[in-house]
C-alpha cells in the first residue's frame, strides 16, 4: 500500500529574509523573466524621480554597463542610512532589507512625498534581495556613506553595516549600482531600447527634469539626454509634428474626494494635453509618473468624456444626418492625440507592476474635468470645434461603410454553393466525400470545355479563371475582396480566408474543416501566359489561405510540352530530356512532333490521359517554401523594386530569350 504524504502542523513554513523575493520574484515584480528584471530597474528609478519631483535635484543619470549591471544616480537629499531612534534600527536595514518600509509612509511630520511613484515600500528592498550584488553610495549631512550587499545580505564588513567618511562637497544624493541575479531572473539582458523608452516617458511627465542615459559599448559610453520643458504639451506637439488639425490644448486642475464613503479623502492633480489630427493618433496615460500601459480609470474617463462632449456638440449644431447613429470612441480616437499625467496622494494599482489604476474617484473626477474642459474649448474655439466635428463624422461614416463592406464580403464568402448562391461557370462533381473530391483551377473557358469533357465527373470539379487574376501580393484587402474572380474561388474552396491585417481581422473566418476538397490543382497552359496565371493563383493562395499550402492540399498539374505521334500512337514529353529519350526510342521510324497546344485545344482523351487520370497524370505538390519563393520572385518581377528587376533581367534574361515575343 502506498504511504500517504504527511500534511500536519509541521508542514507549514514561511519564507524569511531575502528568500521572500529570491524564491518568488514574480509575486513582487510580476515575472521572473526579463519583464520582472526591468520592473526592478523602474523601482529604483522611481525613488530618484520622487525626490526630484519634490524639488530635490534636477538631473538623473542611468548607466547600462556591458555586463548588464545598472547604476542610477540622483541629486536628491540622499537616502537616510544611519541609526533611526524611533525604530531603534539602522535605516539601511529598513530601506534595503525590510519589505513595506521606507519614506513613502506617513510620518508624524506629515507626508515625505506628496505624490509618489513608489508607494508600497517594496522596490528598493526587493531589488536588493534579487541582486547578485548591490553597491550604494549616499551623500548627505556632510558625510559619504557606502554599503555593499551580496545576494540579499549586507557584506560591508563593519559593525554599523556601512562605511562613512567626511564629505566637503555641497552636492547630495544617492548612487546605486547593482547586477540582477541570474539565480532569481531567467534573463537579465535588458536591452538599450527599454531604457530609452522608459527615460523618455519619464521626461515627458516630469517637466524640466533631465534624464541622462549612458550605455557602455566596446568603444566607451554613448550618452542620450531627455528633457521636456513643458512636459506633456511638448510631447503632444512632437507626436503631431505638422499634421495637427487643431491647436494643442492643455488642461490642468485639482480635485479632492474619496473612492467610497468610508475611505479616506485624498487629492488628485489632473493634467491633460491633446489635439486632433486627420493622419495620426495616440493615447497615453500616466499616473504619478508611471506609464499606465493598460490605462484603467483614466482611459475610461477619456472614453466617456470625449464621446459625451463631441456627441453633444454634433447634436446641438445639427451635424448628424436624420436618423444617423451616435459616434463611438473609435471614431474619436482615430483622430485624437492625447496624453494625460495625473498625480494622487492615494492610488489603487491593479498590481505591483503599476500598469493600470482602479480608483473610482479618479475616474469620476477626470470625467467631469474633461467634460467641462471640452465644453469651454468648443465654445471659445468654434472654428476648431467644427473641424473636429467634421473629422469625427468622416471617421464614423468611413467606419460604417467599411463595416458594411466587410459584412457583405463575409456573407459573399460564406454559405453553401447552391442555386441562389452559385459561382459562374463552376462545374461541381457528384461525390460529397471530401477525401475524394478534386478541384481543377483552369485557365479560361476553352480549357473549361476540354477539362469538363476529359474529367471523371464523379470526383473532379472544374473552376475556370476568367482573365488575369489580381496580384494579391501588394493589393490591400478591400481591393482584393472586390475582385469577383478571387471571391468566387474562395467561395468554391469553402474554408474562408486568413487575414492578418488588424484593420480587416474580422474577415478572418478560416476553418480548414470547411475545405470542400482533398486536392486543389492549378492547371494552366505550358506557356508564358499560363506560367503567369499559375503564379498569380499561387500568390493568392499564399496570401489568403496559406494553411492549404502548409498542409499539402495545393498541387500543380504538369502539362506535356510535346506530342510525338508514330504509327497512330502518341507519346507525351514533359520536358526536353523526355523528348530526347522518346526520339531515341523511335530512331529509324517515321514520326511527327507537335509542340503541345493550349489546354483548350486538347482532345478530351488527351486531357484525361496526360492531366486528369490519377494513374498517369503528373502532379507537383506545392510546399510552403515553393510558395514563398514564388511570391518573392513575383514581387521582384512585378513589384516596386525597379533597380532589383533591372539587375535580375541583366543577369538572367538570356535564359528566357526563346520565350520572348521578338520579331
């Protein structure tokens, strides 16, 4: 009998000290991968930003070293690290070794920080615990303090836990250098792009504050600086460039309130800059300097306020057509460049990674703040308000037209092929057993006739291509789906389409289980026109239903190049080598050679024997790499790369002289 695992009082244990972070980094940083490692950097940077925003220091330097260690230096007041008589412990223990401790909590003297990025007292300690090493240098009170930690433990080597010496300079501040530990994080190779993105965002929401980024390379250090004197207003101007439809509006204000009647009152400072554009859009939300990737309360407020204010203006000024539907936020956001930067003395984040906030009062205060700001703006700037109204209505009506067109396309591509929904000149087969059904895609009406007569109507269907199919490589989806040849072919296939464009993603209805065929066979003449049509069909399948190629459903039917007749018997050669072999066999006999005619001119028995009979035909299965190579070559020969095309023709044109129509 298997012994049961014991689960008693002694089974419960608690992580202590550094293990609280080192063994569960995802709890604090949201991930034990690169995202978590990056968040640790942001926690240290946040403390320096909080100091600068309180008026202590105007410059922060971040250095990325080649070994992936990081250094953050500020010119704030300097972290207190000496003995704390209230707590009867050294402050370095509280800051670097105690979770939920620090200067962000209320003291007897009031708030150390009115608006703080790092609220929870976790960041500095958690980062220290998760580091291979951390070196700290603090200058304050005429003294320079240094500390050294390794894997969560103070290894400075002194009784006090720090070394100190007299410092005569007037500058104060903190410099922290650490290397994230690969025993904690699975990846510590934070890319340069992360630092550039974060520091730029922080410069945007902290006016006048300069951020200096130093990146160590093989040849030394490169330096990049970020500073926005007017904060989010300058940033909106940078995004809009010269493409703004209206002037840039800046709104700011303060509100006090509470999330619930029994919750404490807190203060929120609201800042917003925006303009409208017909060609660019961007929405970004920040709270206490932290970029809210997922938005939360500010995003909900912006959606509500802008739709309400613009809809009211449209109604009041008779801009809507009779019985026209109301605008949506999508219509507004398509032309809106907006950045908000708010600060509050109390914040509810969705989690420690601070990517969204959930404060009910902030959402309500911001909604009212934006509504009233927009109302005043529209009254004082009638000409701009009219421009905005016209652009939003253009967006709305274009969206509705596009949606209607997409619905029509979806309807066109779906449904069974019957009397009410048939495809012109498509000839179906009798069997409903998909494992046997074959679809021949043939070139033109003449080929349709000979294939129809030469096929086995039990399991072989014919779909003629009327004229040259659209080049699907470069065409946009709207143009593609207006092409009857393509939509008819997709309808016959029955499996829908695979659309990768975000704008047209609702057209993506692909389901391989709905494919009506076991084989899709491209059958064209063995001449230049036939090759081009084959390439166009392949390109279409490669772009719109690539899974059919990947799963091996697509084939090319080889057509013979020559028919050699001897004593009422026909031999078919599919290339020059086969022709030579047949002629060698017929040496000394009388024969005639005829270059193969187009499919439409072939007799039914010849079509069956050479192209449609499963026992004697030659099919080439198209592989994904074949389709990709075809697409690339097609792009080169018929795309926009003029110089590449000239170069290719110069190098390879001689190989195709026999096909050239030169007289």
